């Protein structure tokens, strides 16, 4: 993450992530962000199964390891909603 942050500083338009969303991917912030995943309450993932839609646990599927999450949408939303220190904000409280 530090290397991506360095590249963001050097090429600000090349790396789409905001500096804050990249910071939130670092420990200890990442675990707190994924524990209160803002995408789970604001994104509606729909998968087509046979002739109907199903809603998986995550937009990356049902068999995911949230401790390894690096999804752009999760950390982008967390950065827009507030800091990882404000877990209540991340949980929508």
C-alpha cells in the first residue's frame, strides 16, 4: 500500500483511489473498515442464477475473506463516509 501511495503522490491522476481510501487500507484501519463494511449496506450486488437474480453476501461472492479485502468500493465509501476511527459513522449510526 505504501508503494501505491507513493505512486499516487507522484502521479495523482493515474491512481484512481483517493489518498484517504489508500490510508484506510493500512492496518489497523482496514480491519475496522471491513468489519463495518459500508458496501454491504449501500451496494446491492445481483447475480443472475438460472432465470432469477440472487443477492450474494458480497459483490465478490459468498465465499470471501473480508480480512483480505482490497475492494475499491469498500474503501472509497469508507473514505467518503468518515474515518475508520468513527465506527458508528461507518455503520450508518
